[in-house]
C-alpha cells in the first residue's frame, strides 16, 4: 500500500506543461468546507500556492481557522511554560520523579507548539510541506466532465464508495480502511464502478511504505525514482454523496497498486503504485469501459524507474 506520498513541488510548472487547468472553484469549496475544517488535512504546499488564487471569502475562512489555531497554541504554550516553571521550583527543594516528568513533558510540548507556530508563519516551502497521508486532500488530474479538457481538482485520498455510509472509512475494529489503494487484481470486483469510468492521475515525487523489520517491529521507508522524474500514478475516483443528506459531497480517490518492483520487494514491501508512461496519459484519462484490456496494457507498459530507498522514520 502507498502509506504516504509527496506531491511534486513544482506542480504548477507540471500543469502548465501538461495542459490541465486548476479547478479553482473546487479548491474554494474545499477551503469553505465546514468553514475551513479540513485545513489540517491539506498539505501546506497546496494551501500556500493555491490559496492566494482563491476568492476572498474562501481565503478568509481558512485564515480565520489558522488564526484560531495559533491563538490556541499560544495559550497552550503559556500553560506549559507555567507547568514547567512550577515543577522546576519543586525540584529546587526536592527531586521527585513526578516533577521531573512534568518538566520533561512541558519542555517537549512547548517545542512542538513552537514548531507548529513557526510552520504556520513560514513562507518558504520545504519538501515536507507537500507530503500527504490517507484521508488528506490531494490535487488530482481528471477529465473535465464531458469536455475535451482536463482539470486539477482536490480529492480526498481514500475512496468512499457511493451508496455506503461514512463509517465505511473504518473497519469494525476502528482501523482505517485500506480503500486509499486499489489493487490491480481487484479492479473488476470492488472497483468495478470506477475502473473503466472515472480515472485520475496523481503526480508525486516520492512515496513511503511501512515495512516489517527483520528483528520485529516496523519502519517507514521512503522510495524515490533514481532518475528524479515525477511519477504519474494511475488513480480511480468517485464523488460520494451522503445517503442521509447530512454531510457534504466528498470527491475522493484511490491509487492503483500492482505487484512490487524488485527493489521495492527487496526492501520489504509487497506492492508498488502504478507509474504510467506520459504517452498513455490521454488513454488513461479517457477510458473505454468496453475495452478493459487496453487499460491493463497501459499497466503492463508502465514506467520502471529504479526506486531508491532509505529508512525515513522508525514506526
């Protein structure tokens, strides 16, 4: 499964070269979705590059939410500073495990809060500002309705099948469902309403996977094409509508995965996203449901860059 990925940083440059246009109305709807409630699940790189292009009301809704965040973080920093000072005074008279633990926790929490505030105010983007995870919002290239053109539209990275309840995002045990990835060997079953009908393309620079460590436990590994070229990831998408008519519509997607590339398998993972060739983009985004063999042929002719890897974060 593709646990996480990083959007191509110079996305606007790629879009200008490939032809699709930004669906700013769709991005504005996302900004206004429950008055900016989704802000924590939108990569900072997307917010900072697309946000300035949106109408004033959309920008205002998001800015107001971020102002609330910063005010809450500042208040929490004051609380943690007091907690640290109070327990440092206690330690001056008597060293206790409890007071020492309070100082440690308050120090760590304060540093975390400072980091959040610094990131919120920071204007120079970093690579990590483009990273996303399941249930985050990602720019996806799709066909513009019945027209001949293409648009870049924000969609949630986890496909919720139309007609299912919102609770289907999670399993009965409370774990997140794996429907952010669509296995190639299951496309004509679980994904039959999207495969051959609603196709998308995600442009990323690298992706992460959780793999088992030989001695037990797991670790997060980052994969990146050795060529440095962007990956054109084949996706399926849907627009979920709440059967109960309560929640707003949810444009959502899943990335298609296949058997692992040899170097990915050697690193300990059993799937790889499908990175299609540029010459197949037109055919992929304009599928013929009556000719699924042609779509499988695109998969068989996918790009095979050597995926370099490195351990990112211990899980």
